[in-house]
């Protein structure tokens, strides 16, 4: 039997995954100081908390790029030219899977399947699906995001 | 489509009128089976959960639809969420649960805001004290497996646990917990309300090298030719893969798709996700992409799966790079069989299916790589 480790927040039972998602959304990533705060607030040993965070691919303990791209690697996407899109992203952004660009604009990940097999090939851009991708459409998306970031800087 | 029929809280009212025993008996009589892939009789699950002595029980709607090639639950959440929510309320009533969860995979985050609003409005309309919380998954395929899902819900790493105890007797925080798939709960509401509800009608997720991918409804026993006609391939088809875990087999237009006919080909229907590959593909490439998936998604808890998936991938990579030989095939099969026999959970026990079936049905595709040497 598992020990009840429900978290209490404002008198309401809380689920750790939801707490972690909210913290990540607020701070961009789950830094050591953020995890320490959660650890003491909910009386969860920091080692256990870190172990949980590292298990899930969507939680990050390092600073992330402004835009997170998760390219789908499911067979349905692979059969629909998915691999060439992955290669394009790697060469265009000059990073490997799991890395962030130097200008901190993009982080690139590969995911097992995002359930968009009917609109393959697909990816998640900041958790929103982009579907029926082509190299041209990807190029345009990346360019737009770069342009947006440039305009904001000015 | 049967799955799109709305129940408008009439199914919940009928369940209340039937009583807990009555609604469980009705679900048993209607022949509803779990639609997540394992096809366990739903009524039996409900009854075990109801009959287990406890002061508290839970319902979990499993929306961690992670099997590659599967997107039918997304289709339901987008197109008939209220009936699904009603199904959760009926299940909660049947077993006597007050607290329910929807475990929504992290990749479906974009569905959450609307689903949250619909849950709120349904709970208000149903005038119930039952609560439904959406729990956000975080990108782990294994959490669709029931014991891993419970670990995840309890704030732990989402690793699989050995069964028994089954979650229906000893689940969340040691209490009886009923975990049902999105489609199962939606069907439960429809089965309660509609006399002409048909248990044999299934959702098929069709994708791959086809022009009309999407979610379709077919009865079990449908001819492969009919499914292919709906899928509308551009070129001649060569192979079908049933998700990742169900195995790969040649296209046989005359075959009726049933659990038994697929078993004859050493394949498994799973959640009826069919990925079509046309004649331009080598099946070894498909198998390689599936092997990558398993290596990536193994939770690491048991050694056969953690180590074995890597070894299978390495061997497939060797073959794929042209460095392999015929002698690698029996090793691959032995590995796959060994993992399937000794792994802890459903992921490990099925992770070699693609290897075994591709070697069985497509030896010529492997030969093509050997002769490249």
C-alpha cells in the first residue's frame, strides 16, 4: 500500500504533477531554488522531488529557449517525411535534440507521438500542434519567430 | 457515428434510477470491453471495485493516449466530451466514488482549457457533489499503463508495478480505483442510455501512407479491403502496423479484422490503430522507428525491458546500416521473446512484437539489407 502523499494547498488536495506544471509555467523551468521551495512547502525530500522531475520529459531543470519545439517521431510521421523535417530543424537551428540555441530562442526535442497522426508530419510548438508540416512551412515558422524576437528587441 | 451520440445527462438519470447494482449489471449485459487496448470486460472491473470493502474509492479517466498511431481519444475529447464526462459520473455512481480524475497526457495540453470548462459546466448541471480533477501528464508513455498511472498520480516517478494487487482492489492511496479509458467511459454512458447501442462497433485510427487518415467507425470483423478503401492509399500498400505494440503484418485485403484473425498472424488489435506503409518502404525501417520508441519510453524499472529494448535497437541499427547478417535474426527473436516473457508490464511484454512479426512476415526486407553488404 502506498503512503498518502497528497499535497495540501489552501485546504484543497493537490496533485504533484499539476504543482510542477504550474511552477514551470511561472518560472520557465524547474530550477534548484524553485524545487527547494516546493520541497519545503509540501514536505517532499528534495532528492525524491528531483527524481520525479527527471522522470518526465516535459519537465526541465535547465533554462529553456523562448520557443520549445517537440518534433514527433512516431511511425506515422516517419512514414510521412518526418525524418527530413527533424534533420532540417537540427541544421537550421544548429543544435541537437535536447539542446537550446545560443540566442536562447529555440529548444528542440523529439517526442514519441503527439496524437496528430492523421495530420502527419507534426510537431508541438510551445505545446500547440503544428500539422501537415513541410520544410517550407517550417522555414516560414522559424523565420517568423526570429523576426518577432528581433522586433521585440528593437 | 455511434461514438458521437449525446446522452445529455439522461444516461446519468437512468443510472440513478437503476441503482448501483442495476447499472453494473447493465454494463455487464451490454458486453462493454475496455477500449484502451486490453479489452478487459468493463462490467467486471466495475463490480470488483464496487465489491471491495473500503471507505473511499476513486475513478480515473485514462486520457494518456500515447500509443503511436492512436488519436481516437483526442477525437472524443474534441467532439463529444460531455458524454465522456457523463460516463465518469456514471462510473463514480456505480462504484460509490466521490473523487474522480482525468489523467490528460501532456501532449494534449491544448485540449485542457476547454475540457476544464466542460467539466465545470457538467458538474454544475448534474448537481452532484462528485469532483473531477484534470491531472496533467508530462510526456511519459508508460503512464497510460494502469499501475504507472497510479504512481504518477500519487506524485511518484511513473514506473510500472507488479500486479496483483490490481488497482480495482488496491489503487490510489491503497483504495479501490477504477481506471477506464476515454472511449470506454463514453461508451458506458451510451450503453446505459441507448437500447440499440452496439458493442462491436469500434473506433479505428488510420494513418501512414494514406490520403484519408482519420478516426473511423467499423464493426469488429470488418474486411481489410473496406478499411483500405476508406483510407484511400495513393500507392500499393505493403504492410500494416497495429500501433507500435500490436505487430506488423502484410496487407491481406480479404482478411476480416478480429482479435482471432490477427492472433493467427501473431498480431494484436490493441486500440485498433492501423498505420499503413506502402510498397516504397522497407519494413526494417518501420521496425527501427518502433524500436527507438520503446528504448525511449521504457520506464527503466525492470531489467529485461530497460536493457533489452536497447539491445534490440542496436541490432536493428546494425542491420539497417548494412553491417548485419542472417545470424542476427535468431538473436533478435530470442531477445524479443525473452523480454516478453520476463518484463513487468504491458509495455515490456509487447515491446518485441514488431521485431518478431516483421521477421516472420517480411524476411525479404531484412535480406535486402544483408545483401547491401
